[in-house]
């Protein structure tokens, strides 16, 4: 298994600003992913965070809006840029360790005002 | 990933078995059935997965029909702490992180 720590756990931000969310894992992991969960909805995959290279984004998500870094095998960041109220969501980090399971962090609850 | 269909909500009495169905009629031969749950304000938690045989672990049992077009997650003795949204996901085994989450089933366990 893997223990995932996300920071911050929640934040309230002004529109037009940016927020960087950190994901720290207690062990080296194979893959890291970022998901978004809008209010009352299910999870949507934003991107795969690739170690040492640019992230791979899913349809509807772009690097300018959601830049992602992954400098090593235990850490990744997701930035939500130029925020608007529509970006209010829970953002979740997920990892796999080479097995068949995926593990999720507790999420970052973002409110944009 | 194959599309799944789940009832939006279910109730269960505390101490009774909770049986959560999932339809996945377009499942491919190399796709597994995974179940996760999300308790309010927490990240999703892995429960169980299977290919075609029934599976059991300390949390639940997974029953997959012979044609693999549907499955049932069974919580043998539901407790109040099992109240959560349960997601049935179908995907290939090696693609653990890239899951397509549907709307899930909100299970409410009542005293």
C-alpha cells in the first residue's frame, strides 16, 4: 500500500489567482495521477504525472490551466491557474505501486470566490 | 474502459448484507471489475477486484456472472461506517491509475 499526503487539505482562493497542491507519497511509486471531483459529481482524471517529463493530459484539460510537476518518484504538484469559481472542486492525487490497485489521497477541497 | 451502470442509491439495514449490482455488458476479455468506495469527504478506497472468478477479502465479496456482463459487490454485515458512494469500474489490470469513474451507488446503512 501507499500513504499519500496532500497539502493543503482545503483552501479558499480569490478568482484570478493560482494555487499549487502538493502530493507526497511515503514510498516510491510507479505512476501518479491527478483527479478532479466537482461538487456532487464523480471523479474525472485530469492527467498522468510523468517523472522527469511533461504530464499527459486527458481531453478537456490543458497544461496552461493545470501545470503539473513530478520531480521524483514520491512527489508531485498540481497548480490550478487563473482560477474561477468553476474551478471549485476537490482535487485528488492517486498513485499506483505496480500492483493492480490505485491509492488516493484525502483530497484538496478548493473554493474559489 | 467499458461503461458501467449502477443504481443511483440503495438502503440497507445495519447488520444485514448489502448487495450492490453493476452492469458492464460491453466488458472485454482482458478487463477486470474493480470496486472502490468513497466515504464522505475522503478519497476513494479500493475494495476488491476480479476477472471472472468470485473473489472474497476481509472487506467484501465480488460475484461475477458467468458471461461477465454483470457483477455484485456484497458487504456481508453492513455497518453504519459502510455508508458511502460505491463505484464499479471496469478496466485492464495494468492501467490501475487511469480509472473512469461513473456516478456510483450511494449506499445508506440505516440503524
